[in-house]
């Protein structure tokens, strides 16, 4: 790395480490549990290849059939390093954020150079990278472990775009082809980290539209030729998804496209407010969908149109502003448009789009304040302010208790906030408090009732109320019959209550619904053994042995087979 890059990289790294120095012990939250904590499939490095050919292995919840093998593989590496201890997960996220910030510096520099403005705006790339690095909105992606998926997709998308731009600078056809191939490879890796890396195609098309010379038809041809290799990579990726998952995408069933579009139109204003005034942030907004056109939707739609027109008008004189303004909307599009997603507003969705808004704003401000003597001092004040705000926001993430209380304080209307607080209380053995919060969640109308009923059953189980626990687990299964966890807990309640026949019935249903689940076969074998059905028990223990992939599980199965053998031999 040359000296002109080493100094900016060192400054970015130092300030990122300072701003995120209080996050190395930050607790797990929301998706972290089903993706990392409770997901035994990411706990073995030898299972990483299976992540690339079997959708759904990245979650302990069966209905979460996401296909993001690179993200899940990174969790496996973290688990191999530090187990369930969070420090290595946070080290990974922070270093990844630094790399993305440095890529942001290089991309802004490349765009300004291409537009012929780098010499007059030499401070813009580093200032943009620092604001991108230190803006408090990024805590939702960096400090939230599961925010890694978006950061990985951003890393590969930005790397792919930078390689594409650099390929245009080489007259040597061989070097250009190598860089172009590496760009396409990085794009595929981004898609395998998270689907929203698809925005790279939009970045390439926008770049060619703005910076290719010639007639409109010549530019259109250039856009098509440059985008075609990436479109082929996208088609390859979608083909893999179709074969492995059976579908390209799975929209949320809670609301349709029209409802989601109206909701997202209003969310754009929230996002803009958070970017300009990053105060009162919330880790879980859990907003109510907008089901009819109202004044807020109309105002938001007009604001979006006005902003697009403004970008176009300014962009006719300043291509760099047009590019980064377009970057903001392109990067938002996959998660804020036609495919409904459960969460209407999530701060980590601003991670990659924010670069476009920050860069365009700083370029305009640089132009407007070109003669101010104290511009660098003002820039330093902004950087320091964001550094302090990010550190303060990260202090909220420091403990799970602080985070869930912060969410509940800001969103008392949220059933999910009450449910998450209930889980926190359950983990800290405050079962009465947890039962109260679950009741509040169910009264509001929780969309995740099966989780709330499961947690309610766990509370009753620990209180010794086995009948109430069994009733809650049955409600959870009725609401969502695809969770192995609930079957196991209900079977455990029956087993410990010496209701071995009922336990066997539950575990049998589990083996039928979740074929190949070794724990289900093992539990069924134990139940059959207690009923004196040793032959059936041996058969199930052998099935468990067949499916267990970890040594501890295999040892359990062998021990049970030995016990059953002793019983059969009369020893």
C-alpha cells in the first residue's frame, strides 16, 4: 500500500477502533440467537461446505430458509475461534467495517478522478470515508452481529465495483479481463453473503450512463455490454437459489406489495431524518404497516420525487453528485420496494445506501464552502461529534438488558419489544416478570406468537407448572408446527413427568416432521426404553447414530445402544 493510501487507512482504522472500543462484549440480540447461539449447524467447520448446498442451515428456525452461505460460514469461523463468547464476532464486524470504509475512500476518489474534480476536492474522499465510518446509524450493522450479512454484501459489492472501474483504466486487454473477472467473482460472493449485493448491477449501469461518452445510443450499448457479465452472474445465482430453495424470493405474507410500498415511502423520511439528525435511534422499530394512502404517504412520495429531480438537475452539472445520489436510491431499492419484508424499518438497511447520501452531500458542501478558511476545522468537529455519538450509542448495545429496555422505552406499542424483554427476563430467571411481558405481547397482538408461547411454556416449566407448560408448548406447535425446539421441550416435560407414552408420541411426530433430526431419534429411543420397548429403542438409537455429525452426539448414541444391549442380555 502506497503512502497516499496508508495514511488515510491508518486514520480510518484508528477512529473506527476508538468509536467501537466499547462493543467487544456487546450481547447477542434478535436474529443472533437463531443464527448463531442456538444454531448447532454453524458450530462445526467441517459442515461449512453443506451451507453452500443446503438452504436453511443458517438458522435454528425451520421457516428461515435463507441462502447466505458466506455469512453463515463466517459465523462458523467465529465459533471455532471463541465459541459462544462474542468478542471474535465483534472483532470480525469491526475489521469488516474498516475495510468497507477504506473501499468507500477509494470509490469516492475514483469517481472524483473520473469526473475531473479530484484535484479541487482532494479532501472529500477521506472526509466521506470518516463520516461513513463514524455515523451512529452504522452501529445497527456493525455492533449487531447479524448485521454482518449486509456488511459482507456491501464489501463484495463495493470491491466488485472498484475492480470494474479500475479495469476501465488499463489499456492492456489482458489486465482488463483479469480485473473484470475478479469483479464478477466478487459480485457472486456478495450475492452469497446477502441478496442485496444485486445493487452492483445498478451501480455499473449508472456509472456507464454518466461517464461513457458518445451518443445516447452508444452509451446505452455500453451500459448493456458492461452490465451483461454481471447479469449472467446474477442469473447463475438465481438458478442456484431456484434449484436449492425452489423459489427466487419469498415475500412476507403479512402484507402485500402495495402496503409495503406505501410503508416504505414513509420510512424514507425516517431514514433521512436519522442520517441528518442521528438521535433517538431504535434497534427494533417494529412499525405498523400503512394500509391506505394518507397524508404522510403523499408527502413522502412527493419528497422522493423532488429529491430525484434535484439529483438529476444538479447531476447535469456535477456527475459525481448525480452518481452518489443515484447510489443512495439504487442501494435502498432491494429492501425498500416491491418485495415485502417482515421489518418495515431497520437501521442496518442504511449501511450501503448511506455512502451515496454522505458522498453527495459532502461534495455539494465542499463546493459551497470552497472559500471558507475554517472548513477543515468544521470537518474535524463533525468527525469528533459522530465519534462521540457512535461511542454513546454503542454503550446502549453493551448489555442485552440495556438494549431491550431501550427498545421497549422507545416502542412500548411493540409486541416484539415486550417479547424480547420477556426473553431477557427469562434468561435471568425472572419468570414472573417474563410471564407479565409475554402477556403484554400477546394482548397487543404478537406476529411471533409461537415464540411467545414457547417462552411462556419455559417459564411455567421452571416454575414446576408442568400442565401449564405443556399447554403453552401445544399452542406454540399449533401456531407454528415447524420448530424442533418446541417438540423437544414438550417431549421433555412429558418425559420428566413420567408420561413416557405421551413423550414417545411427541418425539415420534418430531421424527416424522423433521426427517434426519438425530436428537429427535435419540429422545424417542429414550422414551421407548422407559416403556420397555427395547427393540424399537435400539432401532431409534441406531437412527440417531446415523444422523449425528458431531462426536458428542455419536458418543451419546453409542452409550444408549450399550445400555439397551445390556438390558437385552440381562446383564
